[in-house]
């Protein structure tokens, strides 16, 4: 049975130019094997195509808002950092003045 990812990879290669990760040789027309691997004919560097899948929401504005909002842990870390900086500043002022 043919690997469905090979079709996706072939389609991607038709739309974009891929270069060797080591010598920047243009890999147009260089065959890939059944394990999605490709070897640069110029320098022999072995690479593999990886197909990744992303799930995107129907409401990009909502996704953007969620991505920009900080989680609870991040907010606590920022508050503790600000408190620490203020305490260090007070300690330095106290040492310099007294
Ligand atoms: Zn190369």
C-alpha cells in the first residue's frame, strides 16, 4: 500500500523549492525513498521529509486572543518577579541611605 504522506510530500515539492540542509543544493527532482528519506547528491547529507498536521479553529480571532492571553502560572510568575524586583530595589535603597 502506498504511503499517503508521499503524495503530500510530492505535492509540497511541486509548490516549493527544498534545499539541502548542509550545502543548500537544490533538491528538485532528487528522488525520495519509501521511508521519505532523501540524500543530497552533492554532499551526501541524508534528510527526511516529515508531514505535520495542525488543528486550526473556525474563529481565528478567538484563537489569536487565546494565544495572546497569559495562563494562570505565567501571571503568577510575572507578579512574583515584579514583587522580587521591588523588594530588591527597596533593599538597595535602604542599604545606600542607611
Ligand atoms: Zn548537500
